[in-house]
């Protein structure tokens, strides 16, 4: 019996590998994939009907954190019927945007995407952006631990929602369903996650304020650039407080 966090990571990694199999075993609309139990082989291929798959699972946020928690549905889907340049830029932007991939793509045009490629791919040599134009699969609201398990397989090139440039939503956390049967374990897990995320949010504002005080804006520096630099430096310092159960996109 594996720990709940490891099981979650294994489940996501299994599903990701399953949907990249050469036989293209995407699920028909309305069905959900059931991960194979540990130690069992991957399921056999199933026909494509249609060439689009989206699997969902609702995540329940920690109840003890203040605010208005929102449930997060895990989504795994293809970005289709879009120009390759738009798809590539949509995935590249997830590093600094908390929005879903399809919402980012909706706000892009071919002209905006071409300008982005010219600046970052041609101008700065970020060739990884162009790699997303081949076959792009979006995974949303999976834990940071699951994201690392997927990326460790090296089945593809990855762009992940960045902990260095974004302040994460403290309500978006994976809570293992199996913990419901063990109140003591559930309480321990809830308390630890809440403490870490409460401290993370509290320190985010303090870190930004401290860095602004230590690094006042230069006369020739734009306010927007200075703000983004201070925010990025603060995020880089406090991100180690994020529990690996925090939900992310890649």
C-alpha cells in the first residue's frame, strides 16, 4: 500500500503515459479513465472517438483556510483545431499565468502569437516554446508531486505553472479521499497543509514589502518592471513553503 501522495503521483503519471501510447487510446466522450492498480499492466488500447479526451476529478480544498475555497477539477485534454503557434504560446504562458490553457489560447491571435515567437524563440533562443507546436496535452489541477512524477518520465517537453513568478492559491490543494476513513491522519494532514499555506500567504506580502524597501525603484526603471521583479524575487524565496499537495498546471 503506497502513501496517498505517492499513489496520486503514480496515478497521474500512469494516465499521462497511457494517453501517449502509440495506439492513441483516448476515451470516448463522457467516460473517465480508471487508473490500473499498482503492479498491473497498462490497459489495452481503445478506439479514438473523437480525437479529444478530457478526464476530470474534483479536488476538495482545505476547509480550515479562510476565504472562498473553490473546487478544482483535474483536466487532461488535447489542444486541437488551433494554429500551432497559438498552441505553443498558450503553453509557454502557463509559466506566469494561473488561467487554464484553453482560456489562455482564447485570448491569443495568430498575430500576437507570431510576435511572441519572434521575441522569445528567435530573439532570446527559447526553443522549448516551439516544441509545444508538435503534440500538446494540458494537465490542470494536479499536485506538484504528481507534476514532478510526470516530468521525471521525460516522455515530452514540459512547461509548468511557475512557483517563481506566481503566488499560488492556498485553497487549491489535493486531499486524498482515503484519508476520510482515518480522522487522525486527516486532521494531521489538514493541519500541516493549512499551517504551511497560511505561512506562505502571510510571508508573500511581507517578502514583497521587504524587497521593495531594500531595493527602491530607480528613476529610469519602469514601475511595472520593478513590481514584477520584486514579486518574482519574493516568490522565489517563499516557494519552498508550498506543500507538494498544492495543485498546479503543466
